[in-house]
C-alpha cells in the first residue's frame, strides 16, 4: 500500500478542489492501540509540512487560505483514534489548519 501509516514521511495526496488546496491522508487500516503512534507520526509530518512553511513555498497561490487536511478512513474511528482526532482537531484550529475526515470514501 502506498498510502497511510505504512509511509509516515509521505504526503499521500495534494489536490485542489473548489479553489482550495487539500492534503489528503488515506488510511485504509483501522486505527487502534496497535498503530495509533504511527498514525500520530503521519499526521505530525503533515503538520510539519504546513507549519514549517513548505506548503506555502510549494503552493504560494494558497498562502492566504487556511491549510486543510482531510483524512479518508476506511473504517469509522473509535476508541483511542476518536479521542486523538477530537484533541488534534482543536489543536489544528489553533494553528489555522482545518482538519476533517470522511469514512468509506
């Protein structure tokens, strides 16, 4: 698999939609206690890409927009994954990063 926690240092997909730039994280495996640290590492790499200015350097046309991360889960996050998402979503907003997720898309 080319996406998800198997490749923590890679941004899975960067795409424009409706005039906005999205960084997509594609997570096919269920996130639970066994792999939450890998998921956190992956998401931290996305945030570093944004907060360290690399996103603005590579895509200057979107500098005036909030950064957007969309996580595509195959399975509904529960337990520790849900708790982590609740916390990180708030932390992202504090940094002007919009974090959303979809399931099964």
